[in-house]
């Protein structure tokens, strides 16, 4: 099973491979067909606002603006722009990246997206999956009042365990490598017959001059 970053890397490699393989319908590679079309004067359409274009592909939800900011997955978000773009209790369209929900993207009355960060900016980035896993684990432990602080504490403990386990595994591997005997070296069999008299080469003989 791949993690999201691993899948993203795999997908980018697959796309690169696709663009550089001959296409049955095109008769050439997609990359070559693209460059050929540009040479004829075709101009690619570029989004007027690339960041907003990318944000539009993110999952969407709705949240009402509270007096202390926005709340998403039990985490509070705040920005000074919130009171400007909405009134308390007003519903807002919110987009988020499941891989990192340290920021939300909220569309305002100006029809532009505004980035809203954690209210507590010292919090580290966290994925939606990590938040939901922490909430479920804490509830299973009997914690009836799971809040933002408890979620980030649980996440920190989980990552510390992973880091310690990774370090222990590396140490065990290094120890095993040190204990492993060096590979034996087998020399090729000699082809010299030491039972015959050695014949000197011309450079190894000396004749006294008269």
C-alpha cells in the first residue's frame, strides 16, 4: 500500500512515461505532438489565476464563520481577513488539501480565495487522515472531550514512536553488518609450473664487454 506522497511520485513518473511513449492514434509521442502543435502557432490556454485553478480541484466543504474563526475537524483557524469577507454565522465555501490541512482556502465576497491558517500558528502540519485517526483512537481510549490540543499531542506521540522504531531498526541493521564476517576471497589457481627452470627474459641477462 502506498502513502499519498508515494502515490503522487508514482503518478508523476507514469505521466512522464506516457508523454514519452509512442501513441497508437497520434503516431508519435504525446510530447512530440505537443511541441509540433506549438510550432504551428497554437497557443496553450493558461489559467488567469493558476493558484485558484489548482485550489478548485481540492475537496470542498461549507463552514459557518464563528466569532473566534473557522472550525474544521476540531481545529480552529483564524485570519484578520475573515471579518472582512463574511459576517458571523455566515456560511462559507471552504476548500482543503487532505494531505496538509494546516491551511484552508476560503472564497470571499470578492470571489477570490483567501488562505486561512491555524489560529495557533505553532501547530505543525497534519493530514486529514492523521486527525481522524487521532480522534478515533482517543475516543476508543475513553476520551469523551477530544479537542485540538489532544489531537496534536496524540499525533506528536505517534510520530515519536515511529521515529524511535525507525532509529532502532537502523541501529540493529548497523550492528548486524558489523557482526557479519567479511566475504571470503578466492584467488584464481596459478598457471605457473614451478617445477620447470625459469628462463630469464632478454632484459634480465648481462654480457660483459671485451
